[in-house]
């Protein structure tokens, strides 16, 4: 009996340890190389418009995101935590600006921002257009980053946003010499297309 | 970690049974638990980090905000006005060389592309001037830009403010 028992493992056992080791290595590799999407202004929900022609993907790093929600509020954010701390004084702060003086900013009511009605990030409101312009320049020129002119600007607008807010933002971008930027869109699917 | 166990408790069986098992060597059982654990980890990881549809970006280049350069004389005959009303109606009109413009036509997005393509192939110097009503929806703006980008023409367009005369033009096509 004992002789049989000793022989059997040699003949039958498939040692899974190296296999699992390799899998773990691969897993570690992916975990380490994964570029976590800087959860840019994820607190603010926007429904992206669709387009069928854009093949350029959203850049992953060195991005300044300008979110326009359906109330016409503009939220400015950069993906560099040091720059945020330097410019906004808060590493997780989110700058907000409402360009249209005739309507109320939507962020005053947290329920407008997302479904849960809670903001993880403190909103730093800018009421003055000039200060907001300065902020956009500071984001680019902050001494805490050496990105400088490689900072990409993406505009994430809600489908329902008024074009007026987008036009105001484009004016601001133009005045701050940010004449190259991109609109973030979703790929248009056939059933979406009218 | 992964132990291999006899399939049906071979130790309890007699010697005869074990011999039979050794001959066939099919009845053993691999403990799949750690394997499944790892696969689940990987699966979870990819599910959490993947985005179902990666957003794309539409590149926009504005002219440099220098007022002196901004004033460029263009022949009105090359200009096509694209006006978007508050309701989301699109009015297309061609400029004439004498500075006036033709009656606007009300089009949908598909028709707009067809018009622009036919005009754009006739006149290689066509310039589109986009005028959006402030209260129109951003979705509309992206759709219009998308159609222009898709059209097989030179992509020369500029954004312009919508003013009083433009509202009158839009009234013709029902605002």
C-alpha cells in the first residue's frame, strides 16, 4: 500500500505552482503598468454627444479637462495632483465657473452633479471671468509640472448643454491662447444615428 | 498548492482497484480552486479597469486670438452660412459676391452634408461660417461639426456669433 502511495504522486501530480506563479507575474505586470484613468471630474456626470468620424482617442496623460454640465457650469481640472495643490490650494479640488450671468450655477445643488448627490471633491468656485482665465493659464504654467505646452485640453460637454456655454468657454480658451483643444465624444452607433 | 487526489478515494479500496487505476490513469482529479481564483482575479481586474467605449476626441483649432489677423477679407461668393436655430433647425445659405446671400434652405443633417459636398466640389475655396444660437444644444453643434468632418470637402470653417440679422434669416425657415 505504501509503495503504491509513494509512486502515485510522481506519476499523476500536475504541480500548478509555476503556473500560478506566472499568472501572478502577469497580473502584477498589468497592475503596475495599468494607467488608471485619472478620475477626472468623474463626480460630474455628463452625457457625451456622439460622433462617427473621430478616430483620435482621448489622451491619457497631461490633460486638462474642462467639463460642461447641462446647467452650463464649467469645471476645470488637471490630472496632475501637484499642480492642483499648487494652483487651487487643494490636491483634490475642482475649479468651477459659471459663464452665464443670467442663470444660476448648477453646482450649488449637489443633486445636480451626480446621481448620488454627493461630491467627493470640493468645488472651488470662481465667480470672476478674469480669475478663471488666470486659472487656466496657471494650470499650464505651474512650476509643479514641466508639461508646459504639451498640456492637452479636452472639453467634455453634456449633450444638453447650451451652445452658449460652449461658446463662452471657447472665447475664454481663445483669450488664454489655448487655440488647440478637443471635444470628447462617444462613438456613434447605428441605432443612435437618426 | 494544487494537489492531485485519487478520484474515488483509492486508499480505501483494495490493491486490485489501485492497479486498475494506475493502468488507465484517467481517474484523477485536479483541484481547480486556485486556478479559478486567479482567473477570477484577472477577470475582476480587467472588468474594473476597462471602459466599454473609449471616448474619442474631435480636434478643434481656433484661429489665434489676435484681432489684427482676424479681419480677413473673403469673397462673399465663397461663403456658406450654416445657422443653427434655438429649436435645432439648420439653415444653409450661400453668400453672393455682391455681399448679400441667397435664401436659406432648411435641411436636416444628412441633407446638409449633401449640400456642402456638392457646393464644396464646385467651389474649392468654400468657407463655412457656423452660427449657433446660444440656446441650441451642444449635441447639435457636435453633430454639425461631425457631418462637416465627414463630408468630402475642404474643412474650412469658422465659428461666428449669431446676431440680429441672423435671427431674421432663420425666421424664413421657421426659427
